[in-house]
């Protein structure tokens, strides 16, 4: 098998999907394109309706910030889709236990993508047979922990708080991965039906050498990777577009600055932080400045951690993508139940220091 292996046909990209129009993608995409063009051309729709112009500007700003993450995510999906599933499983290591979850957590930290790109890659990993516990650890550890974002956070809050947030988020991801694995073993959650077991004599290094020798790097390969990535990412992109519209509405009628005065290192302040993190759908770049302000201006480091991580645990985009990827409502509903108690407990401790 090689990296030139053709991806298996999937229902989401072929057959029945062609017969049914994706109205959520069509409507959300049309609104975003319309607003983006108007804002980029500096066209005010109606001079006296300021909120409408503010909405178009918010859509423009959000898409501009997250565009690269979505684009890179699509490319990663295209690459993963062409890889034999054995490669993906072998890279992440043992499917069960702390070692497999730890490797998935580290992979999430190192992959330099925003939350939206990570979500697309995570859904593809599940499709390729990665265990649920590893996918959840990957998603929980990833959103703001990419290499570039970690450096930005370092510049904003200093090395001490950056490394503190990094290590604590990894701990939460690992504990959550183990919790989901336990729920799988108890048959409370469904096992990934795409799972495959590697032969005992499977050698990733040798298989990789054979695969690399068979790859023909040309324009056709690039086109195929991008096209397959676009097809396989439609399920995620439609919810991202919908999330952009909701986030733009929130930005239009309630700016983050208005909330920051209420975010002190108290239980009430932590509660408000959780509420805003739940309501606001922002990309990783959007969470970092607000989280830094919560730490430096409100003197509430726990609120900063909560804002960074609780948005992932309560993100409706992630809920719907997980539902469609896993074909289970239990998994997305259990995500906040498993992660939020850990996040809030650790945040209370940080605020009391």
C-alpha cells in the first residue's frame, strides 16, 4: 500500500449526497460571500443601519482571520484521505491506554492549526479508524495549543503562564481521553466502526519507504489532494460558516470589551466567562487576546484558561460535526460533561493563587 492509495468512496461525497442539496452550506456560504465582498469593497448597505454594516465587517474579519486555518485543514484532510488507514493508526501508536492518548495529545499540540482546521482533521482521523478516546484527546488539546499560538500567548502573558496553560490543557486532554476510553469499554459510548487492527509484523518505517518511492509528485497529485480535501471537508465547513454568522451577530451586538469589566477572579466572574465562551464562536486567534486580557487586566488567570478551553467543550459547531462524524448524540453531549468539571476546578484553583 502507498500514499498514492485512492481514498475509499464515502457517502458524504458520493451517491446519495449528490441528490440532496446542502441548504445550510448554500445559505450560510452565500451570506458570508455577500458580506465579505461588501466589506472588502467598503460598501455601506444602509448608512443609518450601523449594525448591518458592523455585521458585514465582523464576517469579513472572522473569515480573514480563520481562512488560512480552514485552507490548511482542507489540505491536511486531502493528505490524510490518501494515506492508508494503517499509516494513520501506526503513527498515533497503540489504540488504547495512556500511551496512545498521550501521543494523540502531543500530536494535537504540535499540529499548527486553528480550532476550525483541527476540527476538520479530527473528523477525518475518526473516519480513518483512530479510536474515539484518541480523537477526543486530540481535539481537546489542539485548539489554541499550536506552536504559533503558543508563542503568541507567551508574548502576551509571559512564559510562566504560557507553560502553565499548556501543561494544564494537556492534562485535561489526557484525563478526558481516558474517560472516553472507559465509557467505550463500558459500552456507554459506541466504538468507532471504522477501526482497524494492525498486523503484528506491520513495520511503519519500511511501509513508509515503499510508499514514498511510489509517490509521483506532480500537479495532478496536488489537484487530487486539494479536490478530495474540499469534498471531504464539506460537512465541517458548513457548520463553520454557520458559526461565523452567529459569531458575527454576537460581535455586532455585544463586544468582548463590554464583558471584560465583569470578569474578576470570583465565582461570578468565572461563571460569566463560561457563559461568554459558550455563546461566542471564535477562532483560536480570537480567543487569545481576550484570554490574555482576562489574565492581565482582570487578574483572573483561571478565567483566561476557561475562556481558552471551555469554548471547545461547548462549541455548537464541534457538537454538530462530532454528531455527524460519529453518528451519535452521546459523544458530543458528554464532551462538556467530561471536560467542564476539570476546567472549572482547575480555574478556581488558579484564581485563588
